[in-house]
């Protein structure tokens, strides 16, 4: 594991690059309607980080992916909608308030989608989740 500059970042990265821990947080934080859209049994940690090298000292991100559930009946119409592909879940760790968090996450999401397009994939959902443990913001 790459050593990050602070113990908090190291603990966050260590804990949530273990699929079992990441899955627990996802199941705890996302509503059941969202969880039904992807298959948590296919959850895996992505190796690529989308963090800027100059921000590495302050931030740590973990990117996970899971397959979308292939199809689901649309409530009300009874028609089946087919889906294929992945959903990405982006964990971002913060230990102090940062008014630019939304912009930072948007930048990461754009990079994730651009990478997918470069690889010939269709854009897919990216769900960010900020884990904050600093003073009350």
C-alpha cells in the first residue's frame, strides 16, 4: 500500500480498499432503491486514482466499481428495462471543511467518465460519497 502523508488518510485508504468494509459503508449510506440497481457481489476496488499529485498530502480517494443489474421491471408499466455496464462509487476522505469539495468531486467524476470513453465504454453512473471526520462543519 502506498503510504499517504497522514495517519487518517492511511487508515481510510487501508479500510476502504478492502471490499468487505467498502460494501458495508455503501449498504449503510445508499438507499435500497439505489442498491437494487447494481450488484454488490461484483464490487471491486479500481486501481487508478483520480487525485492530483499536488493534493495527495490532503486528500485520499478510493474508487470502486460494480456491475449494473442486467434488467429490472419498471414499476407502473410492467415493461422491462435492460441495463449493462458498471456503476462507480467514489469515496472521498475529508478531515477538515473544504468549500471546494463539490468541485473536486466533479473533476474526479469527469476524469472517470473520460477514461471510460477513451477505453470505448459508454458513460456510466458515478456515485460520490464523502467521508468526513473533522470538526463540525
